[in-house]
């Protein structure tokens, strides 16, 4: 199991917990904390603030839903 715990900023996507590399089709991915911090046992207050992820970005599904209408030549939803 890898040391990247990738979550989407816009949805509850969690299929990318424990990967080795950031998928090429994710957008605007930033590292937000170390793997050790993301897997450390924490109290409820800290867990709400930092979560279980190491990286946050925008998944392909959210890109398609949220940004498709902003592209030239696309119809507004």
C-alpha cells in the first residue's frame, strides 16, 4: 500500500487512499500533511481540522461536472 491518501475537495471520493502516485487526471493537487500525520491516532477536534488525507485535489468526476460549462463551446447546464 502506498503513502498517498488522496481526497477530492468537492466530493467524498475516497478510492485513492493508499496509492503510490497522483493520478494524471486529477487537478490542482496539493500536499496538505505528511503520511505519518494523516495516519496518527488523533482526538475528534484535530481529526475534524486535518482529516485522514495527505493530498487534496479535484477528481475527474468533479472536473467534468463543475468545469465543463466553463470551457469554450460548451452549453451551460
